[in-house]
C-alpha cells in the first residue's frame, strides 16, 4: 500500500531533521542498506557462478557447445558482479568503522592514502603501507 502525499512529506521532513540533527547516524543508516544490498548481490553472484560451472560441465560432458559457452559467460558475469559487490561491501564496512569516521583531518588524510594505495600500487607497496600504519598505531 503506497504512502499518501502527506505521509511522504512527513517522512521526508523526519529524514531531513535526522540528517540535520545527527549526520553520522543518518550516513550509517544509508550505508548499512547499501552494504546489505551488496552482500545480497555477492551471494547471488556466487550462486550464479556455481550454476555457470554446472552448465559448463554439462555442456562439456554432453558435447553441447552452446550450453558450455553460456555456462562460461555466466561464470564470467557472476565473477564480475561478485567482485564489484564485494568491493562495495568492503568500502561500506570501512566507512561505517567508528574509529575511522572521527572527522579529524589526520583520519581523513590516512583514509585518502589508504584508498590510493588500495586502488594504485603494487601488492608490495600496499603491504609496506599496512606495516607502516601498524607501527604508527602501535606507538
């Protein structure tokens, strides 16, 4: 049953008041819905991948090339969806971490350097950055 116009207006006013009163809490609520949806997509992608493997095997065993190709394409598509959904889950978990969302300039700068090192740089550079952060946090 859809909301009436007045109910929608009241709901929007309540949401705006919540954002004005406690923006961190409102952001956490929005982020948790995104993380839940991304997790659901990741689970569906795993199931799609398994179906693709089964189709590929059936196609190979029964020498049905079309079925095998469809299974392979399904596997690739599912792998792509899983990777993108998993990245969203990881980003959502990082942004909802209360220790990192303190709002301080240092925390923001370290988040920027972490996101840069995550998206750019080699594996060794990322490991060195993690090691450096651990030593700084420990002291």
